[in-house]
C-alpha cells in the first residue's frame, strides 16, 4: 500500500475560472444567511427581530409576525442593539 500524502489536493484556477467563482460569492453568501436565519428559528425555537417596511418586527417559527415598533423611514438601527418591550 502506498504511503498517504499529507498534502492537500490543490486545484490551480485560471483567471477566468477565478472570476466565475468570485461572481458566485454574493449568491452563496445570501443563501448561507437565509439558511442560518431559518436554522436559528428551527433549532432554538427563538424569534428573530428585523426591520421590514419601516417597522421593527418579530418573526416566529410559524411565520407569524408581530410589529414591535414603527420607525421613521431610513432610521438605522445599530447592529447588536438590544430592544426591550415597554410594558
């Protein structure tokens, strides 16, 4: 039996091959983001909060949406901001 190589198999791409691969990155990133979103909902049973049509909304696993707050159009919310409901 020949010894196993410790080197990984390397593929050399041409410039055209790299350009074609690079054009796929935005689509792959969007797909990964959507999969992560739905995986989070499914695995944790948690909700996600996002902006939609000028509103901060909470989306449940079953697809139901609850409006948390209406925002002025163009209002930016800093990523990572923790929003709390007022009782």
